[in-house]
């Protein structure tokens, strides 16, 4: 399996694991959206809690130029740790939710 295919598989496995965790409040679910053609991966929360609509991105990762661009990560511990544990090197992970100026001070890829 080539590197990009392995990255796709890893993102999907991590997101599916998070999505399987049930919410204890409200009528809320977590769903995954995988667009392999464009290499966009999204995990969303949606439903109703106390009569109010709940809908937001929990995590969003794109694969661009062989790197994982973490656009959003609102998980409790962060999906980055799961990606590292799965063997994805830091130099292939871009913390896109940070500005380019801040990224240069991390151990991860700048772009």
C-alpha cells in the first residue's frame, strides 16, 4: 500500500473510532464524511440538544501534496496523537488551524 493510501486508511480508522463514541446528552450523533477523490475527510456532530440545533465540524483533514493538513480539530485529546501513534511522521502533518508564523515553532510541517 502506498503512502497516500495508508494515510487515507489511517484517517478513516481514526475518525470511525471517534464517531463510534456515543454522546450522553441530547439527541446527537457524530458522522464521518470521506471524499477520497478529493482527499477531504470530515467528522461532524449533528442533532438536537434541549431543543436547539447542533451542527459543527469536529475534525477536518485534507491530504495535499503528500501531507495531512489538519484544518480543524475539536476532539478532546486531538487526532494528531492518534495519527502519530499510527505511524504518520510529524513532517507529514501540517497544523493548518495555526497561522504559518505559529506553525514554524512546532515540531510539525510548516506546509
